[in-house]
C-alpha cells in the first residue's frame, strides 16, 4: 500500500514538473512576440556600443526561435555577408569574429558561387575551397570577395578534380594535367592551385591524390620530373620546392 502511495506521489510530482515546464514554455511563446521591439532596441544599442567602426550594416528582423531571440547583422553591400546576434536569458552574444571578421558566411557563399560559375562554363562540378580567412586578404581583394559574383578568374581558391587516366604513368598523368589546366585557363578559370585525385582506368584500385599543382608548374619543364618522383614514391627537393603533396589512395 505504501509503495503504491509513493508511486502515486512520484507520478504526481513528475506530472507537476512536466506541467509547469510546458506552461513556462507556452507562456514564453505567447509573451515573446510582445517583446520583439524592446529586444530589437537592445540589439541595436549593443551593435552601436561594440561595433561602431562597422560601416554599411543593418539589423535584420528580430525573430524568436529555439527559446531565444535572433537576428542577422548584414552588410548592405551583400546580404550574404553577415553575422548572427542572439538575445537569451538577458544576455547578448554574436558570431562576429567567425562569420564577419574572418568572413565565414561570405566565403561559403563565394565558394558555392565559384562552383556554379565553373559548372556553367564546363558542364562539370568541382570542389572549390577558399583556404584563407577574409581578414587575411588585402583590402582590395576583400572588397572583391564581398561584392564580385564572378571570382572564378581570381587566384584565391583551390579547385579539386577527379581525373581518370589509362595507366598511372608519368607521361599520361603529365599530359592529362597540362591539358586540363590549360583548358580551364582558356575559359578564364584560374584558381590559385589544383588538387587532383587521379584514378587508373586499367586498375581501379590504384589512385593518387596530388595537391598544389599550379598553371605555372604544368607549363614548366619540371612537371614530368615531379610526376615521375611521385610515381616512384620519392620525396625529393623539387617536390619541396613547389610544395607538392601527394598520397596513394586505397
């Protein structure tokens, strides 16, 4: 009998906790929209106090999501360049350093933009990565990254492609890479460097990944020497000179 009572009291307490918790959540959901104007004012004041040096920015509409208020602080030059700002438990936090200073949001946007522009020119899709943070570029390039929608001709990104050759020989690989990169260059697609995953069609188990190949390198007299060293799996000075990295896959 006592066990039944204890069980009943326990269930009542649990029910009460759940009821109160859901009650608070529902109450917050009802009250939250009424506080939007006040929270917006707080966020604007926070931006003025902490980021007065930022020009051409605006606060987006404040919304209540996931039990907190959130908005974007957007560049008026490009809405894809922004950082998030949050108000929760009477505290304001933001993602300024990662998303705005280091440019995480605009760089992700431009990586995808470059990828789509290249696809239009080649009918092929390649992996694109901008490996530097926005604040590590010069002011002129930063402006281009923020404002320009056609960055495939700027040497600021790495393009990664999968290539198949009949055999993994120095001659076949060298000729294929040279043809590929020169064709890209003719289409005004000029990444800073290329990474290639090279597969053998005659032996599908064999594959090599070669990183940091450039337009200048494939049009020099050193390409075949470098590929030959890679084929023979030799760590040589010329690989270090051009900062070529490679690994055998599978």
